[in-house]
C-alpha cells in the first residue's frame, strides 16, 4: 500500500502491517499527519449493491420459474409422472371448500 505525505506529496511504500487510522511522520519534511482510509466503506457499499442486485435477480428468477410451471402445467404433466406427483402435492396444499 502507498501513502502520500499531504505536505510535500512524497509517496511512501508501506508494509502490510498498518492500522486503519494511523499517524505517520514524513521522513522528508517531518510533517505529521493522520492517515484515514475511506476505501473499506466504499468496498462495503459496492458489495451491498451487488448483494441487492443478486437478491433481485434471484427473486425475479424464482417468480419466473413459478410462473412457467403454472403456465405449462398441462405440458409438463404429460412429460413425466414425477411432474404429475409434484402438481398433485401442491394441489393438496390448496384447501378446497
Ligand atoms: Zn512530507
């Protein structure tokens, strides 16, 4: 990771062991500053947006599958007896008065 001195704009190469909010002293101009990292928050919001997109895609896909199984019921029942059993099971769940 690289950090830059805000005073003289010298770029330093840091090792991996550093904390999120660390105090640094520039070896060139002796300027002392507190380095704040904003990047983790940006990554988190990007990951949240990705999760939201995945959730929406999954929900839409699930509704599509349900819709297709309802629309093509007659066709699917003729393909396989397992489909017939599956539809019979779901029919059992619907209370008939
Ligand atoms: Zn400096």
